[in-house]
C-alpha cells in the first residue's frame, strides 16, 4: 500500500530524515516510534505531500507522491498533531467545508458527513461551535475530516497528545475500529501506546531507521539471550565458582541479597543459550539450595531506550545501532 524509498529531508545543514526505507502493507496498524525530534512528523508530512522531500519518493497505492500527487493524496486521510480546525464553525459546517475541499461529490456530502460523525461519535455535537468543544472532541472532529472521502490510508500524527486518560482510551478504541477498513499509520513517542495499538512498528532515531517489525518479533530478535536472576543459600565464592563453571555463561555479576546466608547473581547467557536447567542440576548436585531462578527478559521499553540512546555505552551491538532526529 505504501512504500517509502530512500527518503531524505534536509533543512540547510540539518538532516531531518536520513535515507529512510520501509513498506506498510494493507490492513496494518503501523506505528512510528521515536523520541521527540526523531523525524516522525517530517516523514509523515512528506508522505502526505504536505512538504517535499530533498531526495527519494513515496508510493501510495502505486502512485508517486511527487509525480502523481493528486492520485496519491486521494488515498490518504491525514490528521496532523494540531488538527486543522476552523473553530468559528460548527462541527457539521466544518465537515461539509472539508468535504468540499476534498472534492467529495456535492450529492454525497451530507451523507458522508453524517456517516463520519457517526463513526467518530460527534453526531451529538454537530451543531456546536468547535471552539467550545473539549480537546477530545476536537481530536474526533479532526479525525472526521481525515475520514472524509473514505481514503484507504489514515495517517495520524500523535493522535492522543494532550488528551486525558479517558479520552486516550476512546481514541484508541476508535482507531482500532477504523483499522478494520483502513490501513492506519500513527506516530507516537509513547511506547505503551504503540504496543497497545500497533501490529507493526518502525523505530527511528536522528531520521534513520534503527528497527522495524512486529513488537514481539523485535523483542526476540534484538534482545538476545535473556539474563537469569539466581539466588542460592550458599557461600558467595562457592556459588560464583559453581555458576562460572557452566558452559554458556557470558558474565556473572553479584546482586544484593537481604537474606542471611544467601547470595544473588545476574547471569548473562551467550546468545542462543538457555541455562535454567543446567543451573538447577548443578546446584542440586552440589547440594546448594536454589531459592530463586527466573529469566530477566529485556522488554520493548528497554530496547527502545537502548536504540534511541546517544550514550555509546547504552547502544545495541552493530546490527542494531541507532541514530535519529526531526523537524516538525
């Protein structure tokens, strides 16, 4: 449905988007994840034709946003971070106006506006001035204008920013419902939101792609072997020697243990290794009571912080190294 090819955007000497490539398949809820200044909004603005790229291209339903902008834009509904609302209009007046701008045939406009208000839950406020609406309802009206013309793709830039928890849940529910009939691309710097809503995500940093895939896939591929947290009732030196004697141990670090006569360790395993059974067996053979043995798997939040860190000590190994930035 959407193919981004070697996208570059420069503002003078500032590189906001750095040779970005990715594909969004039909029916996906595709998330852009990155810290503030990552290049998310700039990329979305280029994808919608709002600003031009310095290099590269975007294909929407097979149409180039640079060579065939009218055809490409016909397939896109866009909700920017700040909804483009005329606050002196009523909700219905604004949506009818937006339908005209989108070239919805005149005889279809009233019906489409009614449908969109029903879909976004704004029918009950159709006669109210937009300036008198809550932030949540304004966001719904903005989403309504994006839906007019019933485009195949919805691009939503920070759709829940500034909303209270109840409004956030309402918008998330609405987006999931819309995803049944649309391909949805949304950006956020809030990890929990992306995990909650998206089945595929792209992490960008300093305008570069640093990871792409399903959330659970990224956790598996980038995390490596989970560490083990081990607590024994034993002398620390004896326990340390026993654990270090296991094949597949990468590093062993002591951890605080508040119980008398006990010791705890964090055992880093080599990739592709699972030492839980070996730890249990070795402790049993040595007669050392094993009080706790658990996997300390890295979370998507840990991965995100490491991928988007500018501290070299926090970065992932070569294949997953970071980079990024953005101008909205």
